[in-house]
């Protein structure tokens, strides 16, 4: 587990010290990154405006750690190497006191070694600061903030999910911002880790992890050899990053590229130009995730993130669904998006296994408050970025088994046939808690049959460990068929008399071919928001479904505040 190994080595080295020679070299490298007049890599009007508009805090003058990191990286000298520029900016957002040199050297070395390991044809399309610099920034910020080995391992895992940035932006203002974004993301990861947010312990090297995503599954070999005694990042050989090279001219042949086409589509979209069924689908998407956000606004995991954002001074005037305290626009989008998805009951686009509603709606609601936009613009933004999703067909099959009069005590075994991706995403056979149970097709069948549904109560810690549920889960065998449609499944139930009962779900409830009715969606909304808001849940439902008629969206947030 590379995250844990890196964290253990990093904490030990930071505590023991690095020796005068290494410390002096790190101090010199940090000093070379200090902003000086006339040397800033980012210092032009475009980049300055971008930082002002993208401030993580309430405004451009915000002193929050994320904005400080972004600004420091943009103002650092252009000839500073990217590894040092990223960690120096992270430390500007999270000062390291007398251990800054140690934190910077260890973080820069982690980033450098990862960059050397991820040097194949796939990973080379990603810019080094965004690809691995964010992990080095998380290590540096975590050490500077006093993280222990467990907290730092979590920071590494979290930062592995925050990697981004493509080489195609070489020489552009955005490319110059990559180190700052990496540094800010690293500070956020370190802060989340200190607060107790965790990720997969194999986030770096595991299946579907960082190395896998970048096409370098064997990159772990020798990654940490000599770590702490051999400092590759102090080698004089440069490590090139995209923002250091001139931009390549785009060859458009008089036509807009795909990026422009998407931008033009989204910016030109007007709700009045869309057919009513499309507008209604947008309202349904809003209602779905707004109900989820209200239900989960006080969820322990959401409270952890909220506490982290307070640690980072991300205050402001932007409202958050279900919460009383306003925050910055960035923090509002993050909190609402997290709350909308934390229970994993939001919409799913089956072709991509994507949950589009939460990020689109959260961002639209936060941005609309900044722009004082009317409800019609919010709905247009949601429609531009969202497709309505579905629930899993195995749940529908289990409910059909229940409706046929079969009970768990009469069942000898169950054979469910699904598409292979189901086991890749939902293959947890023995979930230990409610969170894991959401990724268990076995659990989905068990609660569908026993409870006749699959709401938040069915994916609680108590239900995940209930003896009757566990017993039924263990009777379920799952087979895969590549020809099975994504929204379909076939379930064969063998009872204790040996009789076989076949159930086929051709289209899952909520899919395009079998959409939830408005009544079903309203019932889901009430199930989520009712226990929190009481009678106000009905008012909120009506407000969401009529949002495109609202001149201002403030009333929506007022109705959603938990009493």
C-alpha cells in the first residue's frame, strides 16, 4: 500500500531530520521559488483575472490557504522547477514553521519519483504538476500541518483522486495555473486527511487506481527504493512541465474544435428553446438531488468536509442547501455536491457509470447565487449538463421475487446474471458497513427482497450487518454476461423444493426506457426531505418543480434550511 508506505517514511524522516546538506539544498530550492518582480511565470492580466475569479475564498482579497497557494504558484519565478514550485505554493497555503524545508523536500521527492514512474505514452499526455504534483503538495502540506502517518496516508489517497491537467495546455494561461491548482488541491487533501476523511488504501497502485488510470500498472516497482537517502529531486537534470514550453498553434481549418462546440452549445442554450419534456427532465433532476442534499446536509461525512472548509477559512455569503451557515461559492459547490452524492442515491448515466446530477446542480446553484441569476438560468444550466439516470436492475428483480410470494426462508440459492461492469463496481460480497453495502450487488438483492425497496435505511450500518440480510446475501451467486444490457438482469431463484423461478428485468426503474414517474420521484423526495423538514418538504418540492418561474433562488435555500 503505497500511500501508507509513503506516509510512514515521510513522517519518520520529517521527525528525525534530513541532515544539514539536504536541508540546505531544500531551503535554497524554496528560496528560488519566492515571487520576485519581473520573474513571475503567471504574472499577466489573463492569469491575474483568472485567480481573482477563481478565488476559493469569498473574494480576491481572501487570505484563505487555497487562494494563497494558487497566487504563490502564479507569482513564483518561471525558472523554478515544477516540483519545488508546487510544494512551495502548498506551504504558502499551509506554513510549515521550522520544518518547512523537510516538508518541502519530502513532498518534492514524492512528486519527482511519481513523475519518473509515470512516464509512459498514456501518462505523458498529462501535465506533471497536475498528474503527480498534487500528491507531493499533499505530503508537504500534511507534514507542515503536523499530520500523523494515518492522516498523511489519507491525504495521499485523497490527492490521488484530485490529479488533473493536460499537456495540451502548454504555454497557455491555464497551463501556467496548473502548479497552483495542484498546490491548492494538495492543501485541501491534507486538510481533509487531518479531519478524518479517508480513501482507498490502494489509491495509488490498486486496480482502478492512479497507476491504472495512467496506463502504468507496474509503476510501483522500485518507487520508494532509497527514499530518504537518495534524493532524486536534487538531481540537476530538469523535469519538463507543460507550462514551461511554448504553445503549439491550433490547426482549426476554419472550424471550431470540440471544446468550442461544447461551449457554444452550453452558452447558447435557452430554456424556452427546449421541448417541455426536456425542461421537465431538468426539473426532475433538480428535485432528485435537492432532496438528497437536504437529507444528507447533516451527514457525519458532510460535517467532516464542512469542518475542513472552516479550517481553510472558506467563508462567504453563498448559501448551502440544508445548512444555515453561508460559505464561499467554491465551498458551497463542494458541500452541496458531496451531500447530493454521499448516500449514492443520485442519478446514474448507465453508459458511462456517471452521476451527472450532483456536480451539475451543485455548481449551477452556487454560481447562480454569485451572478444573481433567475431560476430559469439555473434550470438551463442543469439541462445542458445532465442526463437522468437509473437504479440497479437487480433491485427490481428482488422486488419482483418478493411480489411473487417467495420469502427468504424458502430460498435455497439465487443466481443473478448481470453485465461484467456490475461486479467491477458493485462486487463487494461481504460489506462491513452501510457505505460498502452500496457497492454490493449481493446486498441490493437481499434488501430488495426483504424490505421491498432500497432507500437510505436499507444501506445503513445496521442493515449491512443484520443477520437476516447477511444470510440472504450469502445465498446469492452472480454471473456475468457481456451481452447483457446495462440496465437489465436475469435472476433465477431456486427454492428449497428445487423449483426454479426465473425473473427477467429488461430495463431498470429510472432508466430511459423505464423512467420513474413523477409520483415515484415525489415519494423519494418526501422520503429524503420529509424527516428533516416536516411539512416544509412539500413547499420545497413545489419550489423546485417551479424553479424556472422564480425570479430569485434565495427562497429555495430558505425552505431547505434544517430546523
